[in-house]
C-alpha cells in the first residue's frame, strides 16, 4: 500500500469535504508530473532518448504482429556547433526549441518526435512505408530550410540532414539496431553535402523543394494510397 492508498483509507466514505482528498489529488498530480519528466526532454518538450527506445521497441513489436511497417527518421542539425560558438548557447537552445516546434507542426499526431541528444532528433512514424516516410522527412527538411532565425539581430538559416529507414516486421530487430540502420543514411546525407534526405531503399537522396503533388507522383508512383 502506497502513500495515496493510506490517505484514501483515512478519509471517511462519501465525505467530499475531507481535507485528505485534496492531498490525495495533489499527490496524484505530482506522480503524473514526475512520470512526464522521465519521458520528456526539458528543453524542447519532445520525448527523450529513454522514451525513444521504449516507444521504438513497442512499434517494432506492433510491426511484427500486424505486418504494418514502422519508419524511423534520424536528424542532425548541420554545423550546429557554429551557432553555439558564434551566438552563444542561449541562442543555440532557442534554435533547438524552435526546431522542435517546426517538427511538431509538420508531423501527424500519431508520430513520435524525440530529442536523441545534443542537436540530434529522431521521429518514429508508425504504420508508415518508406516512400511516405521519405516525403515526411523532406517536408521537415524544407520547413526548416525556409525558416529564418533571428539571433542577436542577425538572420540565420539552419538546415539539417535526414536518414530514413523502415522496418517491415519480417526479421528480429532491436531498437538500437533500428537506430543504427537509420543512422547509416543520416551519415550518407551528411557525406553528400548535408541539408538532404537519404533513404534506405534506393540509397538515393530526396531533394525536392517542399515536394509538390507532381513530384510526389514522379518520386513515389508506386506508393500505397491513403497514407501521409
């Protein structure tokens, strides 16, 4: 029996004015707050690395059971150290928070955005095939590229490199291995000049200013319908 159970037992039944109820509600709120802290990055508000691993294991298991794929986007901000060195860490933190906001605004509610660490991010896309995941990554890349950041009275552009991998549920895989596979294409994107998306299937980078409908048809004419 925990502290909240003790408090509940101390309160007479059907007594809405019992002061112990207030304390019980306070404790319950505090428990929820602490649970949130274990899952959330305090700077960006995104999920943290710990939650990424747990959520990714869950989606891997879901893919095994349902046959629906899960995709993972790994993201690294380009030359971010230069921002910290030039404008200071406070400006760097501001950029990280704004980047997180941009990502959240350009993904679905079911997607799981995480801060991997430092200037790296990861986004889990449940039930998403590789072509749609690549388009999502390109949408994020373009949204970031066109954003202007105001740092110490100067306009600064920030870009990022993206690596995309998809798991189809047909093999044994851990969250760590899934991340490593996605990271291969992230490194490829950086090696090719940064500010681009590299995907697992063709190992060709995706670069299409915002991705128009015509471009979608040309790039992914065989993509399943009805997915974002």
